[in-house]
C-alpha cells in the first residue's frame, strides 16, 4: 500500500451517502453547526442504493408516494417531482434526483466525497478513529474501480466520531463465487455473469420492435439466482419487457421468495404501509419494546399534558396484549390473523399465485408472522 497522505481531522465522519447517511448529516449539522463533517461513499454519486449507477429498468420503491421521504423536505406535492403522484410507487430515478436535491438543499454536497472506499479503521478509544481511505474509479467491487497496483491514492482521516451508514446492500456477493461454491462447471459458458447491482449497466430498458419470428431467434435464456426484490424485478423485466426465457433458481436451504404483496389490502383497499402503523394492528404483533403485557404491572407515569383518560387506555392496551400473546386462545387468534388475513387473503389470493404451478412456487415459504 502506498504511503498515506498527511492526516486530515474532522469531528464526524459518515461512511455512506444514502438515506441514512444524509439524514444523519443533516441532523448533526443542525445541532452542531460549527462542527466539521465529512461523508464518504465508494459510488461515483450521491444516493446509496438509489445512486445513478445502481438504478435499473423498472426500479420502483416498495412504498407509495408520501411514505418515502424526509419530513423536512417532502417529495409528494413538490413541483420538482411532478411525476410523483399519490397512491403510486416512486420511480428509482425520481428517488435519485430527490436525494441529490436534498443534499443540495441542506448544504451537504460540499461535505460529500464520492469515489472514496474505506479500507481500514483503527479505534483510538477516547481519541476517536483513524480511517484509511482509497480513491476508486467506479463502484466498490467493480473491475474498473479496482485500478492497477500502485496507482491508488490513499488518505488517512482522523475522526472524533465514526458512523457507518453503508446499509445491508453495499457489498455484493459475485455470482461467480456462488457458482464456484456450487461446483458448477462454467468453462463452456461464454455469456456475461454479473450481480444485480450492475443490472442497469447490462440490460436494455426496452426491446427493439421486431416480428414474432425475429423475437424467437433473438430470445435469450436468463438464469437468475436468489429470491429477493431485485431478483423479482430482474425476472419480470426480462420475461415481460424483453421477452426472454427466464429460469429463476431459489435454493431450498434459504428463506424462499420475498413477499410479493399488493399495496392495498382487505376489501376496503387499505394502504398496507399505513395500516401497520395503527395501534390496532400493533396489538396483533408481539414487541419487546411495547408496554408490559401483564395487566397487573404498574402503569407508566403520565406527563402533565396527558389526557385524563390516558391511564385507563394504558391499562386497556396491556390487557389486550396480555390476552392476545399470553393466552392460548389469543395466540391462536394471532396465528390465524397472520396466516389467513395477511398471507392468504393479503398476498396469495390477490396475486393469484395458485393460478399456475410455477407461480405457486413463489408463495411465501414461511408464515407472515415471522
């Protein structure tokens, strides 16, 4: 490794320029306006998983408009995003622009350094951290981002506080390594093998207009490994948009396919992501942070601004949780709620997964309770 450059010192160093990294930076600069802050990201642009290099055709949010934005900078109703409409999922490029605009609006752009990969962090105790950073061209893990030996520029940064906001999807597991683990012989295979993170780089957004015979000649066979949301997006785009033949492999030792659920559930067409935040639904989900489920436990002290009925409601909430999660009849009711209403009525029947033997394989392998 080349000799590091002179030490740079900051109060707060954030690794990751996605939703959480930008949110933390905004909060910290508000409460500590004179503090020095730096955000590093290995990607060439701001956005995390929503950065320009991570987008792919057809990418949309799981959440609907109004449920995927910062409180201090709304997306829904903002004239900068006229394409974002109520009751619709948000296109990936809209989220990318939103995060870039947010960083600009909150004065964070000058504090972000893209193309910086953290390779080492040394804990100095009360003195903070010393972080070793490399400059990369392209995404972390990309062949083009690795550079040549001896050409990488290395820098050391001393941070009083170090925060990792890299998320769960920052480091891909290459498909080639999975095939090696499975002892698959790929010597005769000449097609591309890539991680879904690079899906947007390899896949066209639409198929060129052709005749039926030409489509059959140009039809490709696509093998997809894994069963998460991006795999479902990949399979849908290749089969539905490009007209390719898709083979979707899901290992039996895993957790099965991701939950494919409609945005609105029940005959009343209630928005599922709004429904799960209601107190009535939270009663049906055990939670270690909820109020004690013992009705005889002492009630929490109420603040002077609490309404007079609050102690009675607090007791009622504990009684409900006790009956639902501490009695056989209550636990049976909770299991039936998740198995019948959530999983069967909310997922399997609306999506008609039993309409074909192959789509039936996409039914959740585990109870919705877990």
